[in-house]
């Protein structure tokens, strides 16, 4: 995939003697959703943090929209959306105010009120982050990730702790991003998420790629975590 929006080649990350990622290859094209599938502790979050430029790889390369996410981080911050496992929202900040604050960081953000409607947050718009349910926090985090009108979207366990209705909302939003040509890397331990929204998947365990290919090909073997 020559025009991949996200590409990792031989990506290796070590923490002392522990190798969290070992030679990981993956690619995500525009308008494609690729699942990074594996159990907790497989290295999925480390992979995302490295692709976002928060960690420097010990070996291999990471490229996002053709840029080195560490050396050229400034070129990417307004073009990439990220939903990580920890929200990074001030605990006393109400949901709608949080969206307004993060929107102020961009020259041309998505309309926060439109995101409140899209993510079904109207009922908790005035509720502080610390009082939101786990599913509401997840939906707010996704809304914040969409504020930049990103060309690339990283989602780390987006449906964790989310009820069935909220999960459906999140999956619909991912499908909408794909339709707009956004490249989406979705990290999950839930095969149902991959089957619902992904075009392809990379199966990772203990930092190593076990399998990669279309969702149909991988799920026909009964892969589960």
C-alpha cells in the first residue's frame, strides 16, 4: 500500500530488557478501518503511542501521512485525532465545556454542538467528567478526537465499558469517518468490534504480529481473545 496514511515497518519498542513491540508491520489507507486485535497487554497501546510520536521506536519506522511522528510532530497535530484509554479531561469540567475548550485549540474545528448530537451526549452535556458513566466518558473522548476534522484517527479500545446502545453509536461514527476517507486504526481485544467495522485486522500478541489480512479471512479460523 504505497499511499498508506498510517504505516509501521519493523516497529520495535523496548522498555529496558522487555520488548513491548517486536518488528510490527501494519498499514492503513485513506477510507480504511484496520483493527489491531489482541488481548490486554499485547502491545496495542504502545503501538498507538509510538505512531502518535509519544514514544521513539528502538528499531523500525513509523509514518503518519508521510511524516515521522516524532521529528515532524507539529505537522501532524492538527490532522490527527486520537482517543486513548485515559481521557485527559479535567475531572470537574462539564462535557460540553470540555468540547469547547479542546475546539479552541484548532483554527477550523468541528462544531462541538454537532458532536454532542452525533455522540448522543445531550443528556450529559452539563455533567462533569468525573460524574460521567464509563460509556459517556468514552463517547466524549471520541467526540474530542473528532474535533480536528482528522485525516487519521487512532482509537484505543473505544467501546470498552460501553453499553450496547453506546457501542452502536461509536460503531456508526467509525463507519461515518471511513465514508469521509479517514484512515482509522482501531485497537481492541473484542473480535465483535473488528467484525462490525473493520476492513482488515492485524492480530498481535506479546508484541508480535501473529496474523494479518482481511477480516473474513482471519475470522474464518475462529480467532478469539
